[in-house]
C-alpha cells in the first residue's frame, strides 16, 4: 500500500508536466560546480553554482541522468560525477583513478550516439585532451585547488549554448543498456513480464539517516532470501515502479519540500491522493505538527486555515472528500535501512473531522496573547526536559499522531511524561493542562463515561483531587496578595508534596494562610474566605495519597483556578456559556 501510493503520487506529478519531478531515469541533483568548455573542446571556465550565505548556501539543482548505486564496486554516472570519475583528477592519491575515468568515458560511448550530439562530441574532445592539465594552467587554478579538497560533483556546459548543462541536450537521446534482470509480475503495478529491479535507488532526507541514503526495501543477507532469490528479487518490483516510488519519496523528503515535517526522531511526509476541492489537508497538517512561518508573515495564518477546515465540516463541503485519501508516512533511520514508524491513509473527510476533534479536546482557557491552537511540537516539547524535542521518548510522537489522525485515545505515555515534568518543575502551564484535559476527555469518550473536564474553571466538579488543586491555587494567591513581589511561593516548596500526599501538607498550609490573610483588605479577606469555604465544602478528608490520574486532576484544578483569577468578569461569563455547552 505504501509503495503503491508513492508510485501513484509520482505518476500524478509526472503527468502534471510542470517539471517539478524528474522523468523516468533522471533525477534533480544539487551540483556545486560547472565546467564550461567551448565547441572546440577547450576549457573556458569553472562556475561555482552555490548561492546564499553561511549555512543557507545551496548548490544549483540540475536535471541529470539517475545516479548509479555505488557500494563496493566501481561505476560511473552519465555526463556528471565527482572529479575523480569525470576528469581523472587524483586528489586522494588513489591507484584506480585511471580506471574510474575510463568507466566515465565508456559510459558516454555506450549510452550516447556521439555523432548525433555536438555538445557531447565537444565534451569527449575535452576529456581526451588532459582536462586536468588544461584547468591547472588556467586562471581558475585557485578554485581548482579548493575543488581538489572537496572532490565535488560536476557537470559540463558548452559556452556557446543556452542550456544549463550538456545533460539537457540528451534527454531523448540516451540508449539505455538493457537490463539482464529476470522478468516477473510487479508487486506494485501488477504488470506481468516486467523487468524486476535488483537494487532500488537510495532514499535520502530522513533525519539522522546515512548521508548516502538508505533503503526502504532491502535484502542484504542470505538469511533474508527465500526460494533461491537474492536481494530485491525477493520482493519483485519493476525497475519502472522502483524508480517511481523512490523518486516520489525523495521528492517529498527534499530540502525544499512543503510535504515534510520532522518531530523528535521521526521524519513525516504527507500527501493527498488527489487535489482537494474544499480544503488542503497537506497545508493543514503542517500546522497541526508545527506552526510554521508564512511568506506573508501573517501570525494568524494557521488559525485561519484550521477555522476554514472547521467551517467546511459545518457546511458539508468536506463530505465530498470521502473517497479522497490523505497519506501520512513516518520514517526513522535504522543503519542502512529506513524504518517505517507509522502509516495512515484516512479519507480527507475523516482526517478533517478527527483534526477538529483533536483541537477541541486540547482547547483550554489561556492568556489573551497566546495562540488559539496548540501544535504537536508545543505539546510534545512541554513533556520533555528543557522543552527539547531530542528528549521526547522514542515512538511517542508517532503514537500521538496516530491518535490524532485516527481519533482514538491519546497514549498514556503522553500523560505520564507530562506529569513527570509537572512534578519536576512544579509548573502547570497551558499546554500541560491541555494535555491532561485532552487525555481524560478522549479516554472517557471511548469508555462511555461522562465528560468531566471543561475548558475553564468548573465549580461544580466534585472530584476531591480537582478541588484540592483549586485550594492550593487559592492559598498561593493569598500568599502573593499578602506579599507582593515575593520571589518564591508555596508552589516552589510544597507543590510536589501537596499533589501526591495532600494530608501531610494542607493542614500546615491552611495554618499559614491565617497569617497571610490578616494582611489583606476586608474585601479580599471576605472573598478568599468565602472561596475557600466553597472549595472545602466538597472535601471531607484530605487524601493520604494521590494516584497518577488523581495528581493530573490536581494539576488541572490548580491551573483552572489560577487562570480564573486573571480572567475578567465578561470573559468568565463567556467561558461559563462555552463550558456549559460542552
């Protein structure tokens, strides 16, 4: 299913005829240098194709014949390669450079009719007339010395021609050497008598993967073989389909791809089966994972896209996308191979509805300057040490994405990691409170339990842990009011104990409260005493121990009460209306 969807994506892009994806047998390659010669086959110049500054410097992309797969043996690319193969240079004192250069020349002679291509004929004259000596005697010798250190890829250009490189002149003139691979039925297309690919092109762009690329389909040991088949003959895929799915995946993983996001140790690519007429799920998913900067610098662009999605659900527009699928593929490096972390293919309609449900579950009261929607990046980083994605546990990102896309309960590991950070840092921020709310509400929904946690403060919630958290927030607020500018509050000293063993802490905190409240005005005294009375009314006895779930309720009760202190009366009325409708 994965390979078939990728191959279909390649065919759709290739049919679009906008030159955005390489035709069969070709690839887009970043090549840093271009050797310019004239029609007589004499050296003219070296052009550095790199643009930009510092780490943003990039080489120009050229459409060149597909690269060969080099592991142990020697093999040359057609009309482009590193300077050892393409020019016979020997920067690393190899003993086989002549052989490499010879393979490069033989490849040209074998696959191109030189007499029918004047530019290739000029190139052959240049290559057979000591090209390295010509360059070293030119004014480009300093740049050549830099190239000797890098051993970079190069292409060739005729000075008098308007092409980007000589490869442009032979698009339809290459005589491909017929493969001697066996024929069979392709597992992707179902076509019979297809030439089966022995080795599939490498996949590049997976974060943390091998710089030379990795394989999605690979059999490299005898133990993996069956029925006498070796290598990829064990999973028969035609050369055409192997090119299609790998080119599509490399395109999705490209540096400039808008269909790729990386979160924690997982690289995610995503694409639609067909172009959507109502909403663009590719665009929306980018905002689900990480709020990205837009070219027009509109800070509300993500919210607008999500609101458009929600509107399309309400108006019924998304119903037309029931037969159109949205694909998500999570990849992770594994030595020379690539591991599939997850694969999802919901309909665009189901995807939209589940994204809407996800944002609703994570909706919680927050400050006026905070964005309306939380990205997956914010969610996961809030559960990690130092808010660093590198500290997110392996597989957690994939598990959460699966829950979002499938509309299923969030993994318990998400709640567990969240509670670890709350106890360690004694901090319940908006994102962590939202995780708790979303986890329990999604869990309760799938276990036929009544929804308990609301978006804002719920005075009717009689859960003792929730009320204990509220009480702790009130006691902290009294301390802050009585000692303005205080550096450390009871949260810094007592939060961990109060949220795990309340009975050991609250009697002391209530006693300290009496000393703090004396410093307040009569109006504030009455307000706080009345509020404490309302909260304690539902607490017959402080618990001796709170489980993980109860500590989570404590945390969200604390957060709700703290936010309520800073919410204007008009906003409180609005929140009460919204929560009553949930």
